[in-house]
C-alpha cells in the first residue's frame, strides 16, 4: 500500500499532485506558506486535509531535498 501523503492521477486535476483523500493540490500548501500564512491557516482553508497528512507531506519534501543535496554533493566530489 502507498502511504504517501499525496498522489497523482490524470483523472484528478489533470494529474497535479493532490493530498491523498482530498482533491486539494499540494501546491496550495506551498503557496500558503510562501505568502507567510501558517499551516493552521492552510488547514482552516482546506479542512479536508488532516494535519498529519500536511505534516507528512512537508516531511517528505524535506527528505527529498536533503537526499538531492546529498547526492549532488557526492557527484561534485
């Protein structure tokens, strides 16, 4: 079973990544944070996204960035 906080399906929002269990684009969370809104403000706007799922998505994004930075540094050696 896929435990990701998000998924992509060509039949849902043209394949844009959305939160699992809610047709809310992942980009909405990043847009809210980018404009200085809190995660609580995002969750108030999109009540179908559970807090744990939003936090899981942010953790996944952090892990991907860290892995990318690690591999980039290794390739540069």
